[in-house]
């Protein structure tokens, strides 16, 4: 073998070492992108994260849960807004009623005071007349027949005086009762005015208007159970119009389990009766099969 052949052999050996090193380096830094995307949870370990596909699915599921929670909280907020509206309307009605009753009691009080004053004046006049007649009789100013007539008149005057005195007593009792009722009404009026002011302050804080008709589509805070289901997707529930439900109200359905409450979906009221209602299951909110005994509520319990 000549010198040139030896040189080529050495070059081939050197190049083999170079390419082997390159192969080892490439293999050690190579990323298996299929594993990065498709690696399942049971293969996760140190330096091996969950596949991007499963991470994306988890994030989507989390977003879906957060959206459902947001809808539930929004529904709960609307229900609380309606409750505040109804409370304000009730307070305004009670306040107006008590104000009218207070004004009536004031007028009655004034009338009783006037009647009492007149009765006292009449009683005093009768007492003066009685004293005058008695003085005339005892002084012998008049004759026998007139004395008899005066005595009869005195008896009648005394009887009238007694009845007037009794009337004064009755009017005084009525006046005292009226004063007590007036004081009670004043206290109730003050309390209701404060409650009304507090309720209006809460409404202003949440940017609400005291108009319950704006929130008629929000169901009241109620709870019940499913009484029966139908193959057509309708359910019968144990609450109805007596509980404030009307057609169009939407309710949440869930099932109580030993370790947690499982959300089953949302239903819409189709027809109401005093103690029950017929509802349809809203397909896009269905999370499971509903059955007799499942819970129904206007908001999801925390």
C-alpha cells in the first residue's frame, strides 16, 4: 500500500469519527414531536409533560366549567336583584299604607279632641244649670207645682249630666287609645322609612331600578324536586304558581350524591299549576339523565 492509500484510510477513519459524533449529537437533541403532542397522562414523568392535545382538552374543559359557573352566578345575581326589587316594592306599599293610616288616625284624634272638648263644656253647663235650679228650689223662690217641675227637671238634668260624664270618660279612653295607636304608627313609619332608604341604597349600589316588571323573567328563589319524567324530555316538578313560577322561568337541576352534588342541566317552565309545573329540558344544557327525586332550584347551591 502506497502513501496515498494510507492517507485515504486515515481520512476515512477520521470522517467516520466525525459523522458518528454528529449522529450521537443529533440523536441526543432530537425531539419526538408526536410524544410532545400525544403523550397521555399515564406516561407523564420527570421531564415529560402531558401532551399538548390533552392539555388543550383540559383547558377547554376548564373554560366550559368557568362559563357554566359564570352563567350560574349571573342567574343568582339576577334572582337577588329581583328579590331586592320585590322587597323595595313591598316596603313602599307598606309605607304608603301606614302613611295613609297615620293621617286617618290624626284626623280621628282631632275629632275626638273636639268631641271631648264639647262634652266637657256641655257637662259644665249642665252642672251650672243644676246648681242654679237647686238653689231656686231650696230658697223657696217658686211655688209647689213649679217646685215639682223643677225637681223633675233637675232629675233629668242630672241624668243627662251623668250620661255626658260617661261620654266624656268614653271619649277620653278613645283619645288615649288613639294616641297610643298614633305613637305605634309613628314608630312603624320611621322603621319602614329607614328600611326603604336602606333598600334603595342597595339598589343604587347595584345600579338597579325599583321596577319589578323589569325582572319578571328571573325566577324567585325556590327549591323543589322532580316528580316525574317523560320520554319526550319533559319533567314535572313539585313547585308551581303558588311559589311564584311563571311560564318561561328557567331552573337548574342537580343530584345530591354522598360526596358531591352533580349538575344535570337546565329546564324551562312550560305550564304551571298551584303546586306543580311542567318543564322541558333544554338540550344544550343537559349534562346527564334526569330522574324522579332529582333536586330543582332557581340557582345552584354553593
